[in-house]
C-alpha cells in the first residue's frame, strides 16, 4: 500500500482561527486520508478554519467536494471556512465547479 501524497499541518493563528496547511495532491485517495482529521478539527476546536492551499499542486472534483462538505460542517458548527493562496491549477477546478461562490476564496 502506498502512502497518500498529501500532508496536513495545523497552527493556531490567533484566539479564533486555525490555519490548516495542505500540501500535495487532492484526489479521491488523499481526500479519504485527510477528511477524518479535518472533520475532527471542525468539531473539536470551535475555531474558524483557514485552509492554506499554496502547496496543493493538484485538485480534482473530490477535493472540491471535500471543501464543500467542510464548508457545510463549519456552518453547522458556527465557524467559518476560508480557502487561501490557491494556486493556478487547483483554482481552475475550484472556479469551474463553482465552489468559489459557496466558500470564501483568495487566489495566488
């Protein structure tokens, strides 16, 4: 079995926001690997989440679906989700699927 090509690190930015830095590729396999940890973050912290995507090199529809699910979970938990530093290739997929209209995004 191969190790998914994605990493996730978290850092508190201030009293209300946690930065979640993702690096690697977001596809059906890697999403399945990181989604439980992201869901736990939403439940456990009660803090806004800022997903830093500067080092995400690939994102398919599975990654976009993850962002939309996380957005719904955050809304239900009373916190905000923002995506930032989205690079060119992932940005094309996010925009093409309209996720940028549902989830606040800033592009690199």
